[in-house]
């Protein structure tokens, strides 16, 4: 109960500002969602164009076999992978920053006792 009533003293021995780390963490969260949204929109556009060409018979009119079309279908999901990796990477950076802040705060609290 006494921990909640403690004042947050600013300790000048750190190499970072707590508020700037929190802003950086929030910025990484927002950037992760923006990157994922952009990649999903680009993928959806490409996939819808593929489906339009497939159902109009464009591939089969040009002499494509069924295996060629399957290969083209599978390759439609490849552009989405970097966006997923960037999303999880930025989310990991955001959460790691918060974990490091918690570790630092717990270390200071333990040192005071």
C-alpha cells in the first residue's frame, strides 16, 4: 500500500527519459499497425486483381496450365510476409521497451528498501 503513495522521484543517473521511452513505445505500436494496414491493403489490391484475371479466363486464354495458375496463386501471399514480420518486430520493440522500464523501476524500488 505504501508503494502506491510514493512520489516518483526523478533520478538523474539514468540515460533515458521515462516519458520519451513511453512515447517511443507508443510510436512503435502505432507504426506497427500502420505498416500492417498498408501491406494488407497492397496485398488485397493485388489479390483482387489476380482473382479478376483468373475468373475472366485471362490465364487460360494465354495458354497457362492449371499448375501454372496454382503457382501464381501461392505467390500472391508472399508480399504479405514482410508486413507481418515488420508488425511483429515493431510490437516486440514496443513491449521490450516497456519491460525494460518495469525492470528498471523494480530495481530502483528494491534498492530503496
